[in-house]
């Protein structure tokens, strides 16, 4: 049976770049909402010598994620899952950001865990925005409801997102909150799934020159002056970091977040 690597958000940006760093003996299954994008990205992979499949999936819907996981398992042994699907503040309002970035992480980790076994790995893509929220306003009690009471979780997260003034600021805060949650949930999953032999990590990119990154560049570039690199990351650099985290040879890496932002978050703390 072939090893299968599933990449949500694999039709573009970092997900698509990560696919190109996976070993060629794996079967790559990319997923996202837009079929035309997936078709194009799969053709690119095929041209590079990969066996590539695609399936439309909306990660903010549990049923859609379950169907993706079942399809992946029908193709072979699901060994690597990279959850790069996400929306940014310029793309959506708080509720959708929380549904896709936060609940999407819950659905991907829990539904794929059902079809994965020993020696497999889930990488959840978060953001360095996860580190931008003051500890005092992180609603940890809401986070704990994500598995048991989804409705209450959503209501509390949306309510917390209404703290800032201004529409973009509220979306920005909801984005940061959803990504802070993704880091928390990946860590939680690592300790729950470790016994089953499934490794879970998150990767938190800084500003990266993908379509999404360009959309957020005006706001995002304010962070670059704090960085050691003082520039945006490239999709290929992040694709490599994500693919390395998802590689079985990185078998001792679990329960952590990999902050890959050219030093921006640490630099900002140094700056006071
Ligand atoms: N670029 C940055 O500066 C940056 C910084 C930090 C973190 N990130 C995170 O990195 C990840 C990858 O982003 P990117 O920069 O590579 O942007 P991107 O090119 O826009 O990739 C995001 C992908 O997610 C898919 N997607 C969005 N909503 C989805 C949903 N509900 N279900 C399934 N797929 C969905 C999109 O395809 P469809 O629209 O066709 O579904 C798209 O292919 C995201 O999680 C993002 O939040 C990005």
C-alpha cells in the first residue's frame, strides 16, 4: 500500500510548496474548496513526477473533512497530514475565521486520527499572530470546550473577538485567536494521540509572500523591522519547514510549535 500525504490548502501557497518537498514515493492528496486551483496544483505535481490526487473539501465542515479522511484512507496508508487550509483577516469576518482556522483544526486532527496509525504525523499550520495576544485575554476556558460543546466554544470565541474597535481590527484579533487556539489544540492532540503513535506539531509562519501574505502585507510588514531577517519569508522556505516537520525522519518532534518567522516575534520581545 502506498503512503499517502494529505495537504489541506494544498492548491496554493505554503501547502502547495510543502507538497514539492515531500518524498516522491508518496501519493500526494491535496484539498481545498476550489476545484480549478486543485486541478492546476495537482498537474504541477504530476509534471514534477509525483502521483497527485485532489478532492474538494471545506475544513470548516466536519462531514467534509471526514469524507476527505475516508477518501485518503482508500488510497493507501495515511502517513502525513499537513493542515495548511486557512483564511486571513482581509478575507473573512471573525465567525468564519474561527470556523475555518480553529474548528477546522479540530476536525482535521480528530477525523484524520481515526484513519491514522503508528508512525504517522499531523502538522497544523498556525501563524506568528498566535503570539501577539496578551496572555490575559486568551480564553483558555473557551478552548477547552472545542471538543465537548462546539456551539459554546464558537459563541465565546466570537464574543472575545469583539474586544477591539474597528472591523479589520476585530478580524485581526479573531485571526490571532484562532491561530493561538490552533497551537494549543495541536499540543493537546500530540498528548492525546502520542499513545497511538501519531505525532502532532504546529508550525507558525510569519509574513510569507503567498497570495494571502500579499493581502495582509500592509499590516504584516510592521513586524518585519523587529526580525533578524527583516524580510518576508518565501513560500518555498516555509514549504520546506512544514515538510520537514511532517517527515517521518523527524520522529522525535512532537507537542511543540515551530515558530518560523525570521525572528520577528522574538525580536519584538527584545525590543520591549
Ligand atoms: N501568508 C502568510 O503571511 C501567512 C502567515 C502566517 C500564517 N499563514 C497561514 O498559512 C496557511 C497557508 O496560507 P498561505 O499563505 O499559503 O495562503 P493561501 O495560498 O491563501 O493558502 C490557503 C489555502 O487554504 C485553502 N482554504 C481556505 N479556506 C479553506 C477551507 N475552509 N477549507 C479548505 N481549504 C481552505 C485555500 O483554497 P480555497 O480558497 O480554494 O479553499 C488556499 O489554497 C494558512 O493557514 C494561513 O493562515 C499565512
